[in-house]
């Protein structure tokens, strides 16, 4: 069955596939709705091939062999029977796993950093409220003393003014702290909403195999060329 084209599926991709760009690239690949523009297919092919060519050859550890054996079954189930394509796809998947690991560490650290800033913000706000209230009360009491004296000396006047300034300083900081908290909350929500917690291997293998031309699926048009000017209602579709 042919996937319905999705006009919003093409995101602007970076020229490098790194842990920092893993998230948008991964979401773009697994979110593909075929057919897609040939320009996007070529962009993805270049991005993936350029990255995997620079990716170090994985060491033949038991963990890597177990990883390959587990995904080999999935690859076979999708009909990728060319040995060279299979080996290339396994290396791409190993690269994606490596990128995802580093990306996961980075996003976890980013989340912890945001939560620490939010905790510090809450402490600062609580302190500003506490000191603001304290100095406000102190200024009021000092003001009453000043008003009750027939000839108040400058120290009581200076003390009253000082309390008022301190109260204003701490209370005036509250709107800024609230704005900072909203910004931190927005960043945290964005991080949590878009974070790739785990890789959907079957979907990733399926989309990669189609984009890279390693398989053909009956009824699935992978990409389309630009519309033929002689037949404006039709497009040239290729695998």
C-alpha cells in the first residue's frame, strides 16, 4: 500500500549528522511519508553516507555481534538480500546507535542542568519574597517611629529609606525570576517532548532501506521527480 505524501515531513536538515543533530535527522527519517521529493532523498542519502563513511569501523565485540544478529533478522524480513547493502545498513545502524547513546547522555545532562536552574530559581524567588516582606515590614515600623518623633534625626530617616530600598529591590526581582522560570520550563518541555528515548529499529530500517534504494516495496513510490510540464497533473515517480 502506498503511503500518502505528507507536506510537512521534510525538515531542513543540517550538513552534518552528529549527536547534536541526531534528533531532527532521526525524526525526519522515521517520519517520512512516501513518495517524497527527490531533493529530500538525495539530501538524506548524502547526509547518511557522508556520516557513515567517517564513522570508525565498529570493533567485533560480542555486544556488536549480538546487535548485528538481532537486526539482521529484521533486515532479512524487509527483503534486503544484497550482502553489500546488508553490511552497509548494519554499519549505518551501528552508527545511529552510537549517536543515540551520546545524544542520550547529552540530553540527560541538559535536563539535569535545566532542573538545577529551576531549583535555584525557586530558591531565589523564595528568598526574594521572604526578604521583601521582611524589609517592607521593617520600613513600615521605621516609618511609624519616624512619624512619631517630633524631630526625627537623620539616622532614622536613613534607616527607613534603606529598608524601603531593600524591600523594593527584592520584590522588583520577582517578575524577572518568573520570566526566567517560564523560559526554563519551556526549554524543559521542548526537550522532553522531542527527546528520542529509544530507537524504533523496524521503522528506521524500513525507511532507510527505501531511501537508500536497498529495497523496493510493492505499491510504495519512494520519491517523485518534479511535475512534467506537459502533464501538470502527473509526476514522475521512481524507486
